[in-house]
């Protein structure tokens, strides 16, 4: 169940009074999505990469209200499954049928290189833009989704990225143009090339190397008679989880410079930001449901954990420090989730004041790859979602 409320966000940190009020009204755990933050992130992306069309990676946070906000801001969408495809499609149902068809072609890329045959058959009527990275996928697309436009994903360096992707996706650069040629021989149309430097990339040289590789592949493809139109630079744009993360503005300068130098102006450049758009736009508020002292350390048991909103600690290699609304001298404490699995450990080193049962705590910057992978393990449901500043 989702609820909506409106409020102004504080410039420095969260509006603690508002968030405690939301928790009291809706119960805990509660996952609060600030749509003004999402809009700010989109505006920042467009300010620094003005010629790049943002295709929001729905997998980062597939809440339908986020899709609506992103669409209103002018974003396109990167989907990785047919349900994600339909989530976007359903949220633009108010458009006339012809505009919906145009929207699908211009606004959605199916960026999962591996697609089941039945998914391809479902996609075919929409004439989608889809990625691929191997010969078997060409055969499947030819037989089950011949109306698709293709984008070849190539393998690039993911060094220094928090989540590595190149071990699973991307054609070897030495095979790339051959795969483009094979797709054309099969009667398909290859629109362009894509890459992904890894999620939360702090090694900006990954982008420089990837862009130079893509430029060489564009030239080789054209030398074989195939002029490509789309360059998809993927995602990985860094979120400032801490002060040590390099700024997006610095990265954008490098990307803009390389694109201007390496590609002709008629190439359409797109990107797939997910984390960048939603990570800092969401906060979870939880409650202390248990307390103990183990080996001299105070332990707090919360009604949210790694099987739920904090699942990003497992799947996204991210950490979300627990903070208290209560003031007081802080000491190193342990925080656990509600399930009866010792794996459900949030942290063994959170700095917290002395808390009591029913006290509220919160974690910020938890909007990406968190609630999206929450489960119902042990029968505990995911956090309730509340929207502010819509």
C-alpha cells in the first residue's frame, strides 16, 4: 500500500520532524520517496550532459510514481524485463494510441542482452529497441522479434566500480563488428553500440576508455558499410554516498569532451542512469523492536533489515548507516533486522545514542537497489511506501 503527502525538504539532511510524523501516521518500516529530489537529480544530469538523453534504469527503483515523475521530466526508460516494459507502458496509457506507439519506439530501450523467446514475441508488436551481445541472441531476435532495432553491447573495463557487470554482459571488442555484420545479414537493423562501465563507477577513466573503444567500432562498422546512429553510454554515474566520491560534474566534463572529439554530431547519445536518479531521494524509517547487550556491545533489533529495504547491502554492495532521531552521546552499537537469520545483520558498528524499545531510527540515500529487491522472508512484508513533494 502506498500513501501520499506533501512537504518541503530541508536543505541540510532530512526533515526529521516530518519523517517522524509520517512514521507515526503510517507505521514502520516506512520508505519515503522525495520526488523533488528526483527532479533535482534529473535537472543536474541534464545540466551537465545536455546532449545526452537519460533513459532511467527502472530496475534501480521500479515504483510507478517514480516512473511518472521521470516521464514528466522528459526522461526515457531502460527496462530489463517485460513486466518493467509494461510498467512504463501502463503509466503512459493516457496518451492516444499513435503517441503510445511512438513513445515505445523513442522512449524505451530493453537493455537486458538475454531475452526469453516468449518475451521477444511479446515485444515484437512494439518495434522495440533491444540490446544483444552474442550470435544466439541474433537468431532468437530474428525468429521472434524481427521488428526490433538492435544495439550491440560491448564489454568494457569495470575497474573501480562498486558493482561489476562485464563478467556477465558485453561482446568481446574483437567480435563486435562481426556481430553487427551478422545481424544485418540476418535481415535485422543494428542502430548502435552500448557499454556499461559498472554501477557506481568512481574510476572515470573507464568512461574514457569505453568511449574510445566505441568510436573505433563505429568507424570499423562504417568501413564495412554499416553507419550506426546510437551511442548508449550506459549508467554507473556516481552518487555522493560520502564526501570522498568524485563529483558527477567532473565526470560529465570528461564525457562531453570525449564525445565531441570522437563522434560526429549526428550520433544520438543516450545513457541509462538509475542509481544517480533515485539513491539520495529515499529514506527509510524503522523502529527498535528489541534490545540486548552481547559481548559488551549494545544490540538493537529493527523491524527492517537485509531481507527487506537493506537488501542493497547484499546485492548492491552498499552500506546505509543507521541514524537516530534521538540526541545523546553516541557509542558503537550493532543493528539487526527482524528475521531469525543471523545473516540479517545491518551493521556491527553503527554509532548511536542509547535507544529504547519503540524509538525510531532512519537510513538515508537508500533509494537505489534496496526496496526493489526486498522480500517477504519470514513473513515480514517490505516497508510501506510514502511519497512527498509530488
